[in-house]
């Protein structure tokens, strides 16, 4: 399948190779996230995946999202995760109790989904190319979009964040 | 000659009528944020805001009347109707050719938010209907808030009460001057929320919180109709604007099917909100709220919202149901309205709770309004909103006054009232006047509106509804006579006679010296220990005799003494309403050829409004209803005297002796078994099988799949042991009350056993399979 | 570059995330798997945004990042609460929703 993915043609060899390397890192990292016996290792693998995603965004010309990804995900969310891990489990070493007894159930389901998705995508997009001169999206464009047509979802998001802050405090408060 | 009309302004008040709901909305925020710190706990903010809104509404009314007179004063001044009105969107309709010119409403609109190219506006659509309701709502709200000052004094959620009351008025006002259907939904839903808060104001008592939930859910059932109806209208017409919608609905080219479906959906919303049959069951239960709330909700605001919606989007209903087609059509609105009149009036006969009599009376009168709209009598129906608001609000406040002062917070007419006529002169006087108005006795306000509806029903070719209207008039008089007799005549009973229900309990409390001010547990909230402070007026509903307060200082009455008239803050609003219950009818008194209301409120036939035909009044036509009213009075009085009077009578206990009458009585007492129908049949027939089916699927199919995949009988055996034996038996053991768990929730219980991952697997697996099926189907 | 490169990468990540949600027992690990799923969706959004030269995908991706942050915050607060009450965050031990 990697032959299909990397059906690199004459142009943009560098990007394709870059994509391949990052993608490989991401997939391996993701597999580590879901299989690792060590919670901290899993969290660090997740960092790898998220950083890889940021790199892919840059490849796709979405620098602003990439920077947000690094700031929010790798910076903030991961710290939250590590805190969560440490506050709930003092143990940093291996644990045997991370998986369900019926973990194997996930394999057929995931493979089935992957099969369907891969089929649909390969069938649907064939070898459609991204525009070669994909210019990066300026932050000003995004801000115009966020504060223009997408203003209502944006406001909704702000409400969600406020609710999350309040909810987090209420839930985690000791009394 | 009317050049000033074409200027950019229609008058300051008309242009800025949108401020009317804004004032109470701001006041609501102020009360919520700072109310508790203010000297009067926020009530002053509420009242000031309502007075401010009232002043603006009066100004608006004045300028609207000027505007109408300016147009109609100069016949043929078509130019007037083309006036440019401020920030209107440039809709400049033509006046209808011939007939009286159309008075252009004052429309302003601002973009509230936009999404995906759709703009949602907020604005104002000021026409006669809106002006009338603005005035009505602000006026009644002001009086009710003044009344509440005294009535809920010392309540533990005093500030919240006024906050909800103010927001409630804001919601109604916002809906009344809605420029588009989205704003209409906004106001509608604000009212729904506030009615929930207010009805459940004393939620500590189970019955009250149940009533609040019932009101909320029942109305929600109807609200689905509103959303669907607005969506249909928007989908078909591409606009939210009420004026545009009306114009398109009036357009002969518009598909009648679309209008019909939109009208049905919208009318379902009105059924829920306005307590029409079969969703009227929430309204009497809503009496669990404090009396000022009942009087506000059930006279001028909440429940007339549905009537308002029909009147506002009348072209949709008019053409959708083809109301113009005289008499040949039994249209939905008129049928529902007619059924409601009779059904609700029947129920009013068997109520012992004075507020419930009034509640059913409200339902019945709303039936009149709906029926009026259904038979094409737009103006009489809207006029009935106007007159009904005054006398019904007066009646509710009288009930509150009696309970507050004379009967120890009881509303039971049979147990705790009687003989109050001389003791409470203002209250009883206003009650009498309002009752006469409600019954439609000539020269009181109800006569001018109700009789017009009945008259027009015949005039427009709906003879069936003419008869129903007459039957309703008869029944109205009869049940009101019964209620009046029980309340004011005969000998005082129960609390009205000075008895108190829990004297022993109080004695104990006194001995123990318990200061239970603000205590909320129903059984022991007797705040007697502190006579200077007012106790929680916690529970004035449903035979709750607790929280009886000592009206110490300013009542100048002994704590258990026989009550006199209520204090001024209660009596004054009642008196004002009592006067209005008489005079409000004279705005449009057909017998005296006064038709000001018609002139000011009714939209003239144009591309926005259908032509409304009016019956001409004649005393001869009014005679049947007058005769029936008198007959109802005589019959009911005779029966009431013999049944409830002190003298022995054969009629006493008749329902116990006569099987047929007894069955009828039981049928009425059980509210036609509608509640039982909803709770037992509908809920069981719908929810229970679903729960059962879900249980079955879960047990047999889903788990079966999991296990078959896992393979082997041993596993099945293990599974059975683990889930059925341990799960079920453990569950029973833990519950202790396992017997009761076979209900809906119990059947759904196994669905939520908490096996998150298994359900995740099933969910994703099913999604994948579903996607696969879709893909294959689309190849 | 083929657009399918990114889309298939997204699909792979998504399915790995699904596997994680199903297979993991530890609540924190489940939350991490959900993050994987969200990121794969983001990748798709950005890829389509570039494909169509449209800014909407970027906007949505930002929204998803924001929502994910909120979700993790609340999720972890709940996990902490559960842990404090029960000294365990194993999901199958939380199955007390039996009425």
C-alpha cells in the first residue's frame, strides 16, 4: 500500500519523502499510544503523533493551525495529560492493567473501518493531486473567516470553553 | 397634508418601541446580579422597569392611535401608507385599492447574527395588535408586581421571584413585537423557561415541582410544532420576516398545501402554549405557582401567546385552513377551540380549588379566542384577549387576596371559604364585577367581546360554533355562580371561620421556642415563633396549610383572627383591575356604535392581511346568549344553594346516590381521564415497548453477537453466570426495591451497565458496517 | 503530492484511535485515543482545505483544537474526581450504573 501512498511522480520528491517519514513516525507513535504498557510512554508517544500532525499541516500549507497545534496540543493538552497520569497513578513504570480483557474486539472493528475507509478513499480520489503551488494560508484569512461567517460557531466555542473551565473547577474542587 | 408622516420618523415612541422589552430584560440582569443587596431585595428594580415599560407602551399606543387616525382621517391619502419608516428594510407596500387604507406597521430590524449567508434579525413590528398587547402586558405586569410586593413578602426566593417575573414579561414583550419568526421563537422560549421557574417557585414541595415539569414538557410537545412550522415557512418562503411571510401567504399563487402544513404545525404549538384541548392538562396544574404568577401567566401573557401567534400570522392560517370558505369547512382551529370551550367549562364544575376553577375558565375562554380566530372573527377574538386579561387577572388576584388574608393560604372553596362577602368588600366587589364580565352580562366588558365572537361565528357561516359558543356562555355562568356562591356566600368554613389546621403543632413550636423562619420542609414550616418577621409564604397551593404567617405589624390583625380586607398593596391593584373589567369593553362596544378598537387594531385588507367581515350588532341577536346567561345563573344558584347551603336538601349527596350522575361526576373529577390516558396509555404504550424492545435487543441480539463471536457454550455459560445471575441478582440485592424496577427505567437499565468499551466496539463496528453498506449500495 | 496520502494517513490514525477506545481500560488512555481520532479528523480537514483552496477547513480545524482542549480539561477533571472517590480509573470497574 505504501507504493500507492508514495506514488511519487516527477515533482515534489522532497515533500513526498518528508511526508513518508513523518507519516511513518506518526503511525508508529499512534500504535505505541494504544499498545504501550506504560502510561507515561503512551503520553510521550502521543506527543510524537501530535507533533507529526503539526509537521503535516506545515506540509499542507496551514502554518497557523500547525502553530496552534503545537501550542495547544503539545504544550497544554499534553501537560494536562501528564498531570492526569501523575495524579491518578503514582506509578511511572509498567503496568499490566491497561487493557480490557476483550481488547481483541477492537482489532476486527478497527481493521474493518480501515478497510472501508481505504477503499472509499482510494476509489474516490484516485490520484487526485493537491495543488502544487499550495500557498500557505495567511492568519489574516483565518481570522476573517473566524470572525466573519464562522462567528456563531466561534462564540459557541467560547461558551464551551467557559463551561469547561467552570466545570473543571467544580468537578475537581475538593469539598 | 400629512407630509410629516412621510418623514423618516414615525414618532419617537413608535420608532423606539423595541426598548419596551429591553428595559425589563436589563432589569432582570440587574436583579439577578445586585438584587439581594438592594434595600427592597430587587423588587424595586422590577417594578420600576415595568413602570418604565408601561410609560413607553402608553406613548407608543398614543402615537399609534395618532398614526391610524391620520391615515383614516384623510381618506384616500394613499401616500401615507407609503411613508418611509425609519430603518425599515424598504418594504413599501401599496395600500389596497378601495376600502380603507392600510396602516403601515412600523418595522425596524437589525442583524442579530448571520451564519452561512443567512441573516437573523431582531427588530420590531409595531402594528395595532402589537401595540394592544404591549400596553396590556406592561400594564398587567406592573399591577402584578405591585401585588406581589405584599403577597410574596418574606419569601426565601423573593429576589429570584421578581427576577423571573421581570424576565417573563421581557420574553412576552419581545415576542409581541417580534419582527421575524426567529425572534418570536426567542420570546416564546424565554416565556417557557420562566413559566417553569415560576410555577416551580416553591419546588420544595413535590407537587409543585411536578407541576412545573408537567407544564414545561407539555408545552415543549407543542413547541416542536412551532419549530417545524417556522422551518416550513422559511423553507417555502425563504424569509423569516413576519410581514414578508404574511404577504406571501396572501399571494394567491402560493401553494395552499404548504400553508396548510405550516398552519397545522404552528397551531400545534398554540395548542400547547394556550392550553387547548388535548394539551390543556398542564394549565390547571400550573396553579401550583404563586398566585401572582397564575394571574400573570394565565391572563395576559403565557397563554395568550398561542392566540397571539395565530393572530400575528393570520394570513397563513386564514389561507391555510381556508377560513374564508364560510361554514363549509370545519377547520382545525375552530374545532379545537370549540371542543376546548365545552370540555374546560365542564371541568370547572367539579373543582374545589378556587384557582383551578379560574384555570379551567381561562382554558375555556382561550377556546373562545381560538374559535373566534377559527371562524374568521379576528377582531372580536383579539378584543377578547384584551378584555379577558383584565377580568381574569382581577379574578386571580381576588383569589390570591382571599387566600392571603382570609383563608390561611388555602384555596379550597369548600373547606376554607364561604361568607366572605361582607368581610372583604373590595375583593368581593371586584370579584362580582369580574365574574359578571366573564359571564358576558350586558354592559360589562366580556359581553362586548365574547358576544361578538358568537355573533360573528353565525355571521361567517359557522352555525355549529355559534351553538357551541352559546353552550359555553351558559356553562361559564353556571360554574362561576357556583364558585362565587361557595366563596362569598353561605357560612364561613374552615380557615375562613378562623379555624386553624395545625393548632397543636403550633402550640408545640411555641413551647419549644422554635424560630423556623424560612424553614422549607412542608410539614413543619410554621413560622410562628417570629411574629415580626414574615415567614416563608412557602406554599399557598394544594391544601398545603403550612407556612401560615403572622401578618404581624402592618396587618393590624391578630395572628389567628378573622381577616378583614387585604392590605392596600393587594387591594389597590385589584380595585384598578375591577374598574377596567367594566370599562375596558367600551373601547369597542358594538351596541353603542363605538368601534375604536376595531379601528386602531384591525389591519385593513391589503396584500398583508385578509379582509375581515364583521357582523352588525343587534340586540335581537344577542338575546339568546343573554337568556342563557340568566338561565345559567338561576339554575346554578338554585343548585348551589341547595347543595352547598346550610339548609337540608334532597340534592345533597346526589352524586353518591344516583349512579348516572355519580359516574358523570367521577368522569369530570378525573378530568375526562386525560391525565390517566397520557400517563398510563401513551407513556406505557410508547415508552414501555421501546424500553422492552431495547432490553430484548440488548439481551438477545447484541450480547448474542458478542458471544457468538467469542464462541463456545462455555463462554455463554460464563456470560450467563456473570451478567444474568450476578448482575441481575446483585442489582436486586443492592436495590432492595427490585420489584419496582420493571418500569421504563428498569427495562432500560441493562443498556447502561457501564461496559463502555463493549458499547464503543459495537458503535464503531456498526458505523463501519453501515458505511460499508452505503458504499456498496452506491457503487 | 496526492491528496490520498494525507487522507489515508488520517484513516490509519483514526482506526488506531478506535482500537484504543475499544481496547483500553484506563480512562486516561481512552482520552488519549480520542485525541488520536480528533487529530486524524483535523488532518482530513486541512487536506481538503488545501485541496479546494478554501479557508473553511483551517477554521474548523482550529475549532476542533479548541473543543478538544475543553474536552480534555473536563475529561481529566472527571477522571480525577472518579479516582479520588474510588481509587481507580479502570473503566470496567465503573460499571455501577445499574440503577
